[in-house]
C-alpha cells in the first residue's frame, strides 16, 4: 500500500531529471556539425601577416579591419591598474565598464570610488556586472555607486523563467572612456589581480590599452551586452565620437563572440589562426580544456613543422577540474611534438596567442568550451611584428619560471591521475 504514494511522488523528480537531461543533450547537439567534429582549411595558403588573412578573419567573424590605432601592452596589476584608474580619471563625457569578475580587496573599493567621483562630476558612468561572476562583490560598493549617480546593471541575473540562460555569461572585460580610449584583456577587479605575480596570492595576467578607431569595436562589445541588460541603446558623440587616427600599431580587429547554434566567432578565429600558422604558435591560456577539433588543429600544426608551444596554469589553479580535463589531452599533443609548460609562481590568468611572430590576440578568450561555445567573449587582434615580439618576450619570461611537461615524464604519472583525467574530460563541455 505504501508503494503507490512513493512512486507518484517520485514521478515529478524523474520527469524533471529527464527534462534537464534532454535539454543538456539538445544543447550539446547544437554545436555538433554534420561532417564531424573537425575543421579543414580550404583554399590558398594564407600567412597571418598578409592582407588575405585579415580578409578571411573579417569574413568569418564580421569584425572590420581597423588601421590608425595605437596600443600599450600591460603586464600584471602593478602596471595594469594605474593605467586603468588613469583612464577612468581622464574621462570627461562617458565611462563604460563591463566585467565578469568584480570581487573584493582595496582595488575593488578604489575602482568604485573613482567611478563614483566621475559620476558626481557629471560624467555618464555605466557599469555592467555579470550576475554570476560578480556574486562575491561587496553589495555596499554597488549601493555607493548608484547613490553617486552611476548606472549599474546586472547581466543575466538568475530568474525562474530563464534558467536555461544561466550557463551563458558575459566573460568580457572592457573599459571605454569617452568612446576614445579602451582597455581589454583578462584582468578582473579583485585583490588577486594586484601586484606583479610575485606569489600565489597575486595572479599573472595581460591587458592592453588602445586608442583610435578600434575603440568603436570595444564600445560595440559593451553596448551589445548593455542593450540586453537594460534596453538602452547608447548613441551620440558622448559614446561614439569621431575617432582620428593614432600613431598606428598595425591593422587591428576587435572580435566579439556570443553563444549560438553552431560555431562561434571565437572558434572560427582561433581555428583560422592555428590552421594558417607556418612557423610558430605561442598560446598562453588560463583554462585549457580543448575539445577534439582543437586538439586536432594543434596536432596538425605540429605535424606540418610548426613550433607549437603552450603555457597553461600549474598547481596554483583556481579551477582544478579544468586543469585535470586539459591534462587528459597532453599525451596526444606531446606525441605530435607540441611542447607544454605549466606556470609555476601563481595562478596564470592571461589569454594571449602569437602566430608566426606576425599576428597576435589579447582578450578574454580561453582555450576551452566555455569561451568557444557558452560565453560572450571579446578579443583584440593585432597584425604587427613589433607587438608580437613584445608578447613573445613576455612568453619567454613566463616559460623561464614554468615546468615543461615531457612525454617521458608524463607517461610515468600515477594511474589515479589518469582516472581523474578521464572523469574530468567528460565534463569538458561545461568547463
């Protein structure tokens, strides 16, 4: 007699589980192309330093080619945050700040105070916070900014009728002042990003400041997310002024990417760059958990003679399951001749790619499924041997304090580690 009620009460649970499982499976299938999981480059060979490569990137992503821009490369918080605060302080008309991470620490208060001060001075200040990524933010900072006249919005807060979108965040980190100066990279606003990567409490990251017509692309990446969150369309000279050419640091593109059906712009861009590499690939990424298509792309590059070197986090990792899932593909990479280093001193949070010493990208895109298929991302692409050389010099400095993984040493790792890797790789779509 007791069996009936127990079963009847269980049906809603089972039905709910089936619904969630079905939705997960359907979402996975959205990204599975008809011809399999790989890519192929069809047509003439392209060099990443050529106009033809820029045309291909523009055609795939819709990101216009921009000339007459200038940029500054900034490494770690000791150099990034003074420039960040200076950019806010110098704004006279508008400030747009979009971030995935805004946590705690003195820098969190300093940024909020500086934004509040500019709002009180009559500057239009808009701050967009990802609702998931900024969950640890001190709510008093938000109240203080609102009281000062800052327009603060949350991106995709959790709502019962929109559960499916919770997994799709904005991971972009963008600052635009007066529509004329912009900053982009991997840095969040929290104590972890201060300092100079001198110990495990201070992370390693890369950011850039740009001037010139390319800033309109950064403004667009902010405006797109701001529109969804608020319904406001930002127009006029305060946000979109005429942008005279700067000194010029090579052609640039601002590629922004959003989740959808099929491949995203971030996927297309990174595959194109890797497939066109003829000499070298230097990839620095905070979260490395590639799906088979990108493992194949890196392997194929190494097999055609490209010097492929990867720098990923070591034991100081804020998301251990991602590291474990990434390690599951080390053997395939190492066997093909790809070289892999794990960063030693602290958490590595930078996201950069340099190809053939001629083309580079810096932004929020990690080498994982979350960046390629789930999150809104933005990355600055620069065709410049000089800028590539600066990034490569930093890459060499990072390798000097990192541990190289060798094929021989990797094959000797304990069996339990292999079991962990196989378990983690099954969760790769969500990492």
